[in-house]
């Protein structure tokens, strides 16, 4: 298991999602547990019932209740050791602030911003909680995809804001790279899709995912699409109608060197 205790500046370190009711909170947890074999630790009302999902004892996602939430999309957070400096740098590059810096007990501090293309992202300055406890394993995060109508501009923003490199294996693909590690794609979105970050969790079998999604009332949009080192499937989950993608577990090094 590739356990993680700290993250480089600018790397994706956490994902969470907010739903608008206790019923949706329950149903979303049940669906994600069926999909990923997760267990949950649900928080108190004081924390908006913020629940941590665990894979083999390691945290992999958060789920809370916000009655005023306007979307159930997943929010991707990037690690920083200086959140105020990261905010200032992002603002200079054309981002906008959606939330002031909020301390989360002794776990860390967070904020939420929109990038210049309108995709929402978070910043996380860790205290006692670095973020994902495991990556690049079944039922854990393995990739991140940003979609917008101007992927070139988005790639320039994130490379500048994170201090990372953009590589283009072909004319249509842009990859964010931290040293030798590829970790995110910057893609062109369909006309009807809002700019967003979409995390991809790894699974043992795409066929099993199709069965779980359909059994719970979801819709499979793409059964299998080959990507370097793996293949992905995209579906509409049945609880909040959110579009999700998963990747068949492969070899991150193979993907990075393809």
C-alpha cells in the first residue's frame, strides 16, 4: 500500500463533496461503499456531519452536508505550506476567491477558489491531517482531470501557480508534471459541461463498476476508454446525478513514461 504522510506543494492532496440533506448523505455513502468498498467515520452535527471515507484504514475522501450547496461535484484540494501566499499568487494569475481561509480544528486550514476558467478548487495547508492516506492503489485516488473550454490557459495557470511543468505528449493532451511524476490531465470539455476538476479513483475491474452503477440506478456513459497505462470508465452516479470517472488500476510509472 502506497501510504502518504506529506505532499509536495501544489500536489492534489484531498477530495470532498457536499450534499444538501441527510438522506443524500446516507445514500451517497452507501453507493460509494458499494463502488469502492469504503468504510466511513461520520462526524458530529458541529462538523456538518462531515464523514471521512477509509480504504483499508486510510482516509481517501470527505463527504459533508450543506443545505445551501449548489453542486454535488467533487472538490479537489492542493497542498500548500503557505496558504496566504498561494492565494495571493493565484489571484495575480487570474483566479478569484470564494471563501476566506478557514481553520479546521488542528487538522489544517482551507480555502476555496475559482481558476481563470471557472473551475473550483481548494487549497489545504496541513496541520495534523495531510490529506489522502493512500494513493495509486485500488479504491484510492490515482489521477486528476481538469476540463474547460480553454485547456491551454488552464494548463498555464496551474503550472505557474504550482511551480510545475506542463508536457504535451500529443497536440490534444496536456499533462501536469511534478518532477518525474505525472499527476493530472488538462482536457477540453464538451460544450455542455462546466469547467471542473474531476478526480479518478482506481478500481480492480471496470466490469464490476458497470454492474454496481447500473444496479444502483446510475448510467454508464463510457464503458472503457484506453489511456496510457490503464483504461477509464465514465458514468452518472445515481444519488446526485454527478458525472464520475474511474480508472482501472495500472502502473503509475508506466503511465508516466508512456
